[in-house]
């Protein structure tokens, strides 16, 4: 049910902690090294809670036959960052060659790069690629300066073309103002928590700009609140399950034999969307659903989104249809 990329063995060359809880890992494949375009991510094969899973991390450098990624440890996350934070030099893992779903175009008259927190990782490679062109500005937001990875690198790279917004210092991004400064045909690239993405998309739409010129990526972690445990009733299976705070709905269903089609596990592709029959409250953490769909509350991306209290869902499983398919296959 999961579209897993082909993986190859790799070795951790070095592992160091930077910017508080961010771990910088340099990874060399045993064979098949390929360069990473700006915005590319490296997929790592993990086993979490007995389930085979893929977690993707943006490539921040690809020199010397090795890829460098940066991972922020999330105590209340889905487990991948905790595993990655424990890796040391010499450890061996399975990775897939870099893929790019957040490609940087080469034809815009001006670029605006926007990063929130660990969302700086794909934006950093773009900043390096665009720095010499001149027509680029970057906005970087974080909770504290000490928590903002690569801040010194970006300051040296971009100078006064970098504007820093530190929450602890009372600074927030005014998207309407920043977009008004951007060339009419300029492009904006943004990666950060869902709240930031939502604010940016709303401001972009209000400014009357072309939707295709705002490009974004999420890291599938940020929600309206801290992850909470909740109960889910799967109507088509007549089964009620408990989803722990550190597990996803997708994984909880899988552990009880309910396999949903899935791919990105970041809330982007929409393959794992389920119907919501009834819910006390939903915490959407995906970018696949539109704002209108989120407000309606009839759909939920099982890989990253959550509920508060109790939710009843339908996964579209129909035993009668399954039996019909089996009978047809036997003929």
C-alpha cells in the first residue's frame, strides 16, 4: 500500500548537534552517488514501531560524494527525528537517491525565499543557488536566534538581502507587505509550519497573484496545537482504536491491519485521505486539502493530521466489493 523508493546502503560520515536540537548528518552512499538539485530531499528507510516507514529530509549540501541533511528532534513527533538524532558516525542506514518535488525555476525576474524554523533546510540550498544572481531576498523566522540553524551562513551569504524575524523579540512576517515589494511576476518559495503556510497563501491570494508562482513545502509536523492522544472509530471496520500522541493515525490503523494507500507521509500527496463522519475537533497538518475543505471538516490526511477527543472516519473499505473483486480474479 506504500509506494517506497528504491534504497541503497549508506554510512554516516559525521554527526553533530547545531542550533540546539538540530542534528547535522553527513551521509555517504556505498554506491550510486548523485548530485542534489536545490530543494531536493533524501529519503531514509526506517522501522518505527514495527512498521517500515520512509522519512524525507532536505539536502543542505552534496559535496565530496556525500549528502548533508539537518534534522530537528521532535519529542512529540512520529518517531523519525528521534531515530535520526541517535545516529552516530559509522552507523549504516538505507537511503534513496535525492528526489525533488520543490524545484527552483530558473526564469523568474525576482525570487522571495521564506523559511520558518527547520523549514530553512530546502531554502538554504536555493539561497546558495540564487545568491550570485542578485534578484533574491530571504525572510527567515524562528522562535529564538539560538534555535535558528544556518543563521550565520545565510547572513554571510545574503547580507542585507536576508531579513530575520525572531518570535522572542516580537518580530513577525507581514506577508502582505513583503509580497507587495515583490516583482509582479516574481516567485515565492516557502517552507515552514502549517500556520505560516496558511498565512502566506491567504496573503498571496488577497494580493491577486498567480497561484502557480507561490511554491511551498511542508515538513509535516506543525499543527494548531501540540499532538494529543485521541480515539478513532473506523466505521467501515466497526473498530475503535486509540491513537497515542506520538503516533500517526495512518500508523495506528496499519498496526491493526487497516492498510491505507500512502506515499509522501508528509500531508502533500493526498493518497491517505479518509472521510470524516463525525469529530469533536480536527487538527489539520497537511497541505493537500484546501482551506475550504479544512473548514468543512469532512476529510483528513491520515499520515499527519490529527483529532482532539474522538473522531469517526470511513476508509472506504467495502467487504462486498472486495469479495466481488476476488471472485472476478478467480474467473
